[in-house]
C-alpha cells in the first residue's frame, strides 16, 4: 500500500480533495493533491509529537498566508513551513525516535550527509527530486520544513545573517559537488564555497552557534536566521507576534498560526490578501514530486544510485 492509498483509506480528507481543481485561475493537478495529502499527514504527525511533549510551534510564510487567505494551500504552493521557538526546536531535535517509519526527523545528526541548516520531517515512502542535490546520500522523501525562531537585536541581526548565509552556501556547495550536470550557477557555487575540510556537521554547528548567540539575553525581536528565503528586511519580527497561536482551518485540518499573523504577513508580503498577477502564479520551488514510490527505489531506478 502506498502512502497516498493509506491516507485515502484513513478518510480524514474529503473525497473531493483528491480531484484536479482550478482555483484562483490556477490548475492544481491530481499529483499535486497527492503531494499536499502527504504534507498534511506530515504536519499532523509533527503536531502530535509537539503537543505530546508540550512544544510550541506555528505555521510560517506561505503556509500562514494559505491558512488566512485560502483556508488551505495557496493553489500554486507545494510545501508546508512551520517554525518553533529555539528552546522547543532543540527539544524536538532530541525526539527523533518519537517518529516511526515512514516518518523521519531529518537533521545532520540523524542523517550526516544532510546539508540544510534546518530540520525537515520526511515521509520515506515517497520521493522528491531537487536536481543539484540528487547525488547526496540523505533521505529524499516528501517533507515539511521546520525552522527555529532565534532571538536577535536590531544591531546584530544583519551581521549574523550574513555570516550564516556564507556557511549555508558552503553546505549548498557540498550538496552540489557530486552532481554530474552542473549548471553555470552550480559551478559558481562550488568554485566559490566548496571546502573539503568541513563536513556538513562542522558547518551546521557553526551555523547553530551563530544562530543561538543571543539566546540568553532579553530581546524584542525574533528571526528565522537559518533560512535564506525572503530578503533580510522581511525576516525580523517583534516577538509579540509569537506570544500565542490561533487555530485556523487548513484544508481539512486545523493549524496553528501565530497570534500576530496580520503583522507578520504584512511584513512578509505587503497587502497579503491581494492575489499576485496571473502570470506570477506558479510553483517557485524547482522540485519534482513522486508521492507513490519510496525514494530509495526511485533513485536506484532513475539514477542507478544506491543508498546501501
């Protein structure tokens, strides 16, 4: 039984969820509906573990916008993002064994070739392909992103972010290094940032040290320092935004959005209830999804790449 079949049989998604649909002048395919179902299931499992262990968490970015504007996924979005205060994030990091196969809490300690600067929860009976990273020996199942919220000050925010960006690019170069069909961009990243003396663990620990630099002081601001998505001015927020959460409908489940979502979404997107022009409605991640096949089988068949 595939993961999609399992979720379908569990019957917590309405039957019409699975159908191809035109929404906001954008066509959501049946395959993307399968991907969304996998991600919703991952969110439910993530929330279960967090609530069992009294950990704080919120939706982030386009997921918060989707909950407010669409009561679900933005039709042209393909992922779920969540964030956690650093202390909850660190506690979750120690709870990887709470997740049973096919769920896998991924970080550099559970998956040493993993070169991202934040955690992901993956479903290992599914597949994603991000081409420059296809020759990395880490779990490549469909995922949700999990980001830590770190304390910052207005004075140290940009210098720390710039240092973290340089380290993130070193891991990006590491993940691109073995890809045989490098684009000019890939070649530039590898030439500038690749450092054979540093492992992903080394780089991750440098990132974490910088990110947690202000953890013991009182500050008025929080940021997703370990994420390079969005320009810097959109990624520093008054911490009051995360004083509590509000539950909002998201497809057929409820998600936790930060109580200050209106302020945060204005910082992220400006007039966030307005739709972008039709020509700008499209997937912005260059990711291929195969929700019906485990990644190890897919990579062996397509790339002759063995994880054994």
